[in-house]
């Protein structure tokens, strides 16, 4: 049986997943994956059983690989910005 991942390894995976989620150009995808990442890692953090912790960590690592590929495709075909994003830009211009 493999040793469970260290807290440092889990934190590193969490940071990498958050960075990848933030790299989506689409507002809806970006917010969805940020929310999902936080929920998944709260579950991993609460897990006490070493076997389940290892399985959850391995699953999160697989999901990170898929998320990275998806982020690249989303950046290539990002589409139009939403009104929500445009409002943030307009506010920033008025204040300066």
C-alpha cells in the first residue's frame, strides 16, 4: 500500500488546480471550476482514512490533467466577453 500524500503535496495540487481554473477565458467555466475545486479540496481536507485520501488525491491529479487540456482549448476558442465582465472593466476606467 502506498503512503498517503503529504499535506504539502495536497496543497501543491490545490494551488495548481486553482491556477489552472483561473486560466479559463470564459467567465462561466472559470467560476464553475474555481467553485468545484474548492469544494473537492474541502472534501479531501476532511478525509481521515489514508486509503480514501490517496484515492481522492489521485483522482484530483487526473482531473487536473483534464482541466489543463480544457483550459487550453477554452483559451483558443474563448468567445465573447459577458456583460458581467464588461462592467468590471468600465468601473475600473471610471475610477482612474
